[in-house]
């Protein structure tokens, strides 16, 4: 591993050995590490499925003006969540809304919309020429159903609340607050995160979840999977 100084420069390198290795670097970095190690021949036993099944959890972000009092620099409102099964939405959606803190007192309400997207997936590939790992088989079209769901949700809110206005957000595609997948539980690992083909290697982060958690924020799902896995791993001695 490289040790970095506060400016990001390499201050030194260290090498460690261990009997059990737990990779919990987050979906993007766990896939970068594992896909590169497999394709460079350093972990040849890794399943071919490692790096596949990436998804954005169907995330979209929207904003609109509100009828609430103008906010101060440290005042807002608790997040409010609602699930919608509107037949006209391309996917079932869950929305989390909260008033933006600060923003010069602008009365804006932000929406994080999470859809039940079972279909749109990408994969991580290793580029031997420069040693990087990037996302492949992914285009803006993968997020059109969730983007359409957000647009229809905004229309429903505006029609029920005259006087509001949608605020355009120019997020680059793809956007996600919750990248998931690449080392799916039950496919690349057992139910406690043991990676098939590489004894002593474990994955216990969002990589275990195949792209979507069904319209929810995945943080507690990841926590539950990790806590359950650790209990079993400790009890079994590995």
C-alpha cells in the first residue's frame, strides 16, 4: 500500500500479510482492486462474475421551490420519506425530501428519488494499457426510466401544490448517491461475504448488493449484511 502525505503525494510504501483479508473499500474501489487483481493474475481464483451487476440504486436528484419559510444557515427540516406505486411511473419509487440548509436563504426542497430498478446494470473492466479499472456497458439510457419517474413525480407534486416551481439540476449522467454491485452475495461470495475461489478473502460493503435495494437507502442493508456476516465469521473462526 502507498502512504500519502496531506497533499496526496506518496510518502512511502508498506507491505502487509494476513490470514484473513476484508475488502470494504466501497463499491467503486472494491471493484477496482478486485477486478485489477484478477485480470493481472494476482488473484486468479476470483470468479468471472466479479465486476458485474453494477447499478445506481435507481437514484435521481430533483429540487423545487417551496412554500415554507425561508431557511437560515443552520435550520431546515427532518427528511421525510414516502413510497409511491403510481401505475404511470416506469418504476416504483421512494422519495426522500429535505429543505436545503443555507443557500442564501433560498426556499428550496431537495428530492432524492430511489427507484426499484431491477434491469439496468453495468460492469467493471480492467484496461491493461494504463492499469485502470472503469465502468463499461453503461450509458445515460440506463437511467432514463428512473429519470422519467422523477419527472412524473415532480409533475404530481406541482399539480397538487399551485405556486411551486421545479428547479433544474444539471447532474452529469450517470448520477448516483449509492453505487452498488460488482461482487454480488450468493454469486461471487457466500452469504457471509467469503469470496469464492480465494480462501481468506472477504467483501463486506455495497459491492455485495446487486445494483438495487428496492427503492431504499442501502446504508442499513449494508450494515445488516456486515454485522450478520461478522457474527458468522467469528463463530466459524473464518
